C-alpha cells in the first residue's frame, strides 16, 4: 500500500449559498437561468498518480456529488 499526504484548501464551506446555472429548453433554443443552491457536503479526491486534488460538492442534500466549473470555463460568459 502506498502512503501519500497532501494539503489542499477548498474555496467553499458547507452551508455556503451559491448560484447554479441551469440549461433550459425554450422553444427549441438553449437558454440559461440561475437558481440558488446550498452546499450540504464536500468531498475531496486526491489522485496519487498525478497529484491532482479534486473537490466535488453535494447541493441541497441531493446525494449526488458534482465538480464546479465557472461560467467562463463552461463557455457561457463573454
């Protein structure tokens, strides 16, 4: 078994309120809207092979963990 240690700082805390961008279909056209969500859990995964640390977040107690990307990273801002 390999032993590893890492140090990472999460930019969010449990209980933080955020705005989530959702894609909606309006008459066959893609449109986007925002809705509020609360971070209810945070998971941290450390990849040994490349040393990457990934944070994923549970929103509103959904049981599903997702990574965050900014609107700019998703290509939604100009």
